[in-house]
């Protein structure tokens, strides 16, 4: 599966500016890439062609170089006008899920210190949450006809969006994301979260991480962060909750922390423009 990338013009222009201005700290470029699921996936993928198992974006960027990332963007597809608003919603959900994944993981670490989630660094957790639904964005930009028909059928009440997308395209967002992850040789922990975030019971590797992303995704969707027209909110898998030893009284302070961090992050971005 060959996958030309895509991103917003503004993001690409930022990266070109950062590449031209060598006085800007590398952390700034890292933050720009880390907010864009496709750029993150392709940067990690490029790094994993030579060194398998790279899950930290900073390590991948060090290997690929900012010039290499800018070079990739020159072959990107243009995002059609009609796709811009739903793609922005997909990216917002992805970033919200990335933040929530880190917060849920911290909570899990207090309950189950031996969990795989407790051993992972923040960048890996960020990538797991950020990339989980990349397949839906891929369907939006690469298969607009099938995507649009699934949207129309959802609006007619014919079923959840992902099921309708699978009927129209032959694959849903999880399947399409998995094909991308496999093509890019992404590490197993990230691939598992992409493939099984909606059905964690089927995961056979990095199960605790998949369960964490599953819970994080549904929490942010319940707060209104949905991937464009895909507004259907599945129920949280009860076995995932039990596996991570999470309790109902964990959620109010967790949601409060998320909203505080999200607001602070938005204020920082506004100030940085």
C-alpha cells in the first residue's frame, strides 16, 4: 500500500520555515510534527525502515532529520477544501486522545505499577493515542467518494459510521490504519493500538496499552472530540476497565485534569501564533 502523505498547508509552511531558520530549537519542530498524525506516522515509519522498534518521535526525528521530513511533505497530496473541516476534527480528536492516553496511563501506573503502560515513556504513549484513528483520516482524504456515501447513510440513520464505511470501502478506519501501520513498519505497540482500539478484546500484544487507548478515546469522544462525521460513541469495554483496575471514582478527577491541560495547551498555541 503506497501512501502519499497529506497535511494542512499551514503545517507544511511552518516546517519549511523552521528548516530554514537554524536558530529555532529542535523541540519546536518536534511539537509541530507531534500534533499531526500523518507526519508523525511517516516520520516514525521512515525511522523504522532502518531501526525497528522506534516509538519515540524525538528519536525518529533525530534519525530522519528535519530536512528529511520537509522533503517528504513536498510529495504530499493537497487536502481538498471539502475535507479540511472534518480533517481538522480528526486531528483534534487525535491530539485529545494522545493527551488523555498519557493521563490514563499515569493513573493506571498508580493502580498497577507492573503494567506495560506504567513502563512506557510519554512520547510512546503520545504516539499510541495520536495515531489510533489515523485510518479514518486516510479514508477521508484518499477515498472521498466512499467516505461521503458512508456519511450520507449515517445521516439517514442506517448505522454507525465505521460499519457503513466498511460496507462502502471494504475496510473500516481501524483496518485502513492497520494497513498503513504495516506498510510503514510501525512498532507492534503502535500497530496494535491502531488496529484494536475499538475492540481491545481482540488484541494479542500490548494489551494494556490498547486498553488504555480504548478508554482514552471513548472518554474524549464523550467530551465532544469526534473524528468529523464519525460521532458514534461505543461503550467502554468492561474487561479493559477491570484489566487496568480503573474505578468509576477515578473519572471525575481524570476528566478535570484533562480539561485543565487541554485549556493550557490551547492557550499556549494561541500565544505562540
